[in-house]
């Protein structure tokens, strides 16, 4: 099942874990077939200015996805290597509650830098 949504994100810098790393807290407001809010933490390292860096995020979502209410967690792993970007963005297995219990899936993210929009297509399935 493909579910579409958009989100607005607010990022707040936090204290770095070590020299050469960054830590950011963020909140998202979701709209479309994904309605709700999420909060998360991002840890980054590398040199984004040169196009070589990476980050990981854990994000807790509460709301409604495709008409099903509950909570779940999203996990992201992003890399940049001299202009080549990689992103893995998934629903954390075992994290769903309520109607979202047993939900697994992959999120495909598109960012329109000019418009400042973040669009997601969530490919969902259930492992129960």
C-alpha cells in the first residue's frame, strides 16, 4: 500500500557528542494521508560543506497513517560522498502501537529545495 504525505520540519541544534559531530533535535508536522506529529534526534558527522558526511535519525511519530491511528518510529541513515547521496528511511519493525501495530515499511523522500517542501511516499505492509 502506498501512502502519500508531506511534512514541515523545525530543527534545533543541540550539544555535539564529540568534536566533528553535530546533534539536532527536530519536530515534524505531517499532512496528507500521514497526519500527526513526530519528534526526533539527528546525529551527524563529516564535512557537509565539502559534500562528504553522514547522519542517523530516530523519530517517534503519533497520529494517523492511511486511516490507522497509533504510534510508531522512523529510522533514517543518510550519506553524502562527493555529490552522491544515499538515504534509507524505514518504519522501525516492532515499534507500532494501536492500529499501527505490526506495521513495517519504507519511506521514499523527495525534497524540493526551491519550494522548501518535503514529500513522502510510504510503502507499507504489515508483519502480523
